[in-house]
């Protein structure tokens, strides 16, 4: 008895490996953002005492948080190169490169000498390693999202692509859980060797991720593009000539990541500072539980976007985060831990997950295969650069005492406005066939810019 073929909308593309691509995206993103948020936790809790002048705690904290933003400044530069090569030589090779670079740079941070040992050289080395982390992250999410999107059945692109961001939350959850026992070490042990352990652990995940990613085939869409029309000579030129409006939309949309950096870094530093006085461990548990909830919320929101569209779900996350983060920062100011826990989980685990789970498919579907990785990488990383330094701006806006939470809440809400505008002005793409994504330019007009692979 023959089995009828599935409808075209639900069929896996020939040569597609949606589950394996989603797993590869998940574990790579988990490593990337385990490393990234281990650094964020350390920048808020440890590095001001290890790498900067302890005689001025406020300035040391500000400088430490600024090093967190340095990686975001490096990301647009990394996006130019990694986006170019991802659209020229394929998604898989970029994914392998970013995985190794992030694992190596994070491991090296754990080996760095402190300020007490080498003086001013210590923060310089820290910044250099942080720049390498930023270059790696510049290509990770764009390549992983492109990989999973192009392997997925057309009507489930939102679900499969969301594994990239589910991995991000998984990495952040693991980073938080690792830091909880580390933060409970006696102060002398924490500052001498304890803080190094989470950075060293990244090596094991990098090895596991390498073997998983090696088994994934290049995407059917990229292979077909290379075999027929050829790859683009200069993806950036083509991107800015024909898709500049969507690049601007992605830049504006990517500012939503400010919610994540302020929640993860600034709010943690504020809650554990003198004005509030919450313990490090209790606040790390808020982050852990919020990320645990996000692991379920992200694919749920993404599945909903496959049914009702990317735009409405994204708008819920972007507009809702402005209000939810204000409530969370207010809760911290009250010092009520039950209130902090509930509003933290709602703001970051539920509301923010609506935008966070949908943007990989929403942004990726704005571009055709030939410039998808460049479009996502460049657009997101410029926006993320602003989001990275949002932590530093928040520290300044909070005033000399670091306790003006309402000013930071208004600042966060303002950063949610461009993502709302970007979504309102974008096309709805969830029902389009994968080969029709981003194809508003006649195919004949683009062929002189391509070369046969």
C-alpha cells in the first residue's frame, strides 16, 4: 500500500535535514551564549574586583560593564566578513568556524592573569579576548538561523528556526546554573580561581558541538543557488543595492536585544548593589528560572507564528517587553524577592520570548538565499552593538548611586520602539514558499552579479 506524499507546504526540502540542522543550531548557540553570558555574569559580579581598580568601585563596575559592550562593537565588523563568506562558501563552514573561535576565546579568558599580577595589561588582554568573542557571535546566529530555516519545511520554518534562540536561552541557563555554586565560594577562592572554572568548561561543549555540526549537510537552498544561478560575487553590494530597506528593518528590530542585556547584566548588578542588597545567588536563580520558562515559551511562540504570522507575535514581544521590564525593575526596587521572581519570569521568560523566538525566521525570511546570511548578520549585529552598550548607558542613566531604576525603565522602553516600527512596516512572510522569500527583484536583474560555483 503506497503512502501519499505530504502536501508541498509540509514537505521537507529534498536533501533537507531539519531536525539535525535544528540540533546543530541549538548546541552551537548554547555554547556561544553560555560563553557570552558567563562573561556577562562575571562582568557584573567578579571582574570589577579582578581586572579593575578596586579603590573606585563605581568606576570599576562601569569599566567592567563597558568590556561587556566591547564584543558588541566588534560584531558589525565580524558580520561583514562572516556574512560575506557565509553567502559565498556556505552556512556550514561559517558555523564550524564560529564554534571554534568562541570556544577558544572563552577558554583563554579563564587563563588570563589578573590586575594584581600584571597591572594594566590584564584588562587589555580581557578586551582582546572579548573582541574575539564578538567576532564569533557575529556569524553564529545568522549562520545557524539560515541553516535551520533552509532545511525546514516551509510551513514550519518558525518552529525549526527558533531552536537557534532556544539554544541561546539554554546556554544562558547553563551559564547561570554554573555560576550559582561558583558565587557561593569564599571570597578569596572566588576571586583567585573560582571565577575561571565556568570559562574553562566551555572547551567540552565546543568539542561536542564540533562533532554534531560536522554531520549536517549544506542547506538545499544554498546548494541549489550555487548550482543554478551561482553565488553572489559581492553579497554586501547586492544586499545594499536591492535589500537596504530590510537591512534597516533588521537593525531596528535587533534593538530588542537590549531587553536581554539589561535584564541579564544591569539588573543583576543593580539588585546586588547596596541600594537593594539582594544576594548574588537569589538573583541568579531568577535568571535561571526565567530562562527555563523561555525554553518552552520560545518554540511555542514560534509555532504560533507559523499559524498566525511573524508580525503579530513579534509585536507582542516587542511592545510587551517595554511594559514588562518596567515592572521587573520596579520589583527590584521594592526588595521583595517573590515579586522580583514572578515579574522576572514573566518579563524575560514569557513576554520577551515572543520576539526572541520569532526573529530568526522573521528576519531571515526578509532576504533571498543569495544574501540571507549577510542580511541577517549585518542587520542584527549593528542593532546588537547598540544593545550591548545599552548596559553601559543604563549604568550612567541610573545616576551616581546606581539606583534610578525608573530612568533605566524608560530607556529600555524607548529601545523597544524601533522594533515595533520595524515590525509594523515589514511584510508578512510566514506563508511564502522558501524559494520565493525576498524575491521582489526580477531574477534576470541579479544574474550579472553572480558567479557559477
